[in-house]
């Protein structure tokens, strides 16, 4: 089968790869119909994710059709249309019983990281019964690809961890797909203000269209000053970090109000300073999280009811044979205006 293979930092190629087979009784083999590229895939290619070894098929998002199942799979059968969760959950370990599926002792984020992923014609899904979701008959499959990762990530790591509440003020630093997913899902809680901060005017315009009450271009280095002006010098109740670099994390700690929360979502490849000399007395909370996908069933219903328009995150379409072009488009988002790309296998 054709698959996008990681061959070391900065190296990837579409090549022939063995079709996966059932290895454990709880496995399912899924024929991919649509997948996408995540910012985390770019972090892997930069060498930021040491657990991903050369020779691994990338990708942890997608929808498809069950091709075959192991004898221990009871919920799904060949021919079923399924949504693939980016997180694999055994459902039995201590972490899974706490709802912390991302820390599953034999699962977690393994697709496209520690085992072959979804940017291929077929993928093996361990613990299929608890790691796949049935697709409703009338569902928009492309929109549902957004439920594999970015919508639950923005919601759980940003909105829930950030304690967004009715009437609260929120700043989202980073208007890429994850930041925009946080913006869309934050509106479920009716905050009074949502301020989007980014270097890219196009993405800020998208944020405004998606519901942001204000946008700030941080190119001039005065974003914190502008946030303070918008909030009468108080700062924001929730600052969501959706980039993954030291400057954006430090900006979040600069703009959070006393008693507020900094919710880190971004994947950090290097250390970031924590200025306790100014924060020690501010009663703030700093949260970190890898998405657990516990919210996926709820978000699936929300997308189905059109309460959230997930399709609007999609900007480009490619065939699997064009995946290198898709990576180039996604990686040069400032020039291509790309958000999420759909890759049809």
C-alpha cells in the first residue's frame, strides 16, 4: 500500500509499505477514506518527538471503513464507517479508568508516533472498540475528520482546562487550526470576550469570522500592552497557548489576570521561562494536557446538530498521491492560507 513514511528529521516520502494485519484480538484494520495533517506531524519532522522512529507512517487523524477485525472486537464489523480517535485507549488501565486516555499504559498517542499511522491506505487500530466511533448515516465525513484531534484538543486542553465560563474573558495565542478549534468550542460557554492573537493577518481575519470579539497582530511586540488596554488593565481570565514556542507561553503569563488560568495546548520542543518573580502572588493556574478525547461523543453530537461548523476549518483538498504537496501547502500556511487539508486515500 502507499503510505507517507517518516525517515528522520526533515525527511519524509510517499512509498510502498506493507499493509497492516491484525496482531492482537482487539485490533481492527481500517481502510482510510480521508485523513489530514496535524501541526504535531510538523513537530515530528523537526525532530521534536523522540518517540517517533524513522520508518514510521505518520498521521493520527481520519475516517474510514473497517476492513477486518480481530476476534476480540465486538462493537465493529467489516464495512462499518468509523471515525478514528487520535488517542488509543485500552479502557482498563488505571489512567483509562480516570478518563486520562492519553496516558493509557498500552495506548495513548501511539498512532503516527510509536506505531504506524493514518496517512496511508490502511491503518491498524489497537483496542478498536474503545478507539473508534461509528459514523452516523448522514454525517459529513470531511467535517468529522476535525473530530479525530483538533476539536477535542482545542476543547479539552484549552477550553475545559482553561475554565472558560459565561461572561469570562479569553485570549487565544495562535490562530492556527488548534487555536481556531479552541475559539469555536469556547463559544459553547458564552464568554464575554475572545481575543485572538497571531502574526498572520489572514488567520486573524478567519478568527474574526469564526466569532472572535477582537484580534491582535503581535508582530510589533506589543500584544500584552494591547490586551491590557482591551481589558481595562486587568488581563484575561483564560489565556490559551496554541503555538508551542517560548515567546507565546510567556505572552500568556504576561496577560493572564490574577486568579486566571494559562492553558497550554502547544507542543513545546524547547524550554520556556516561567517568571515566578512576578507570578508568585497572582493566584494563577497553569495547566498542561494531551488530549484525552473524552469529549469526542459530545462534540460529535454538537457537529451533527450544526452547533459547531467544523467544515469551515478545511481549506484544501488533495489525493494521497499528492501528500507531499499537501505537506508543502500546510507547512507554508502564511503563504497558502491553509488551515486543515483533507487528503483522500
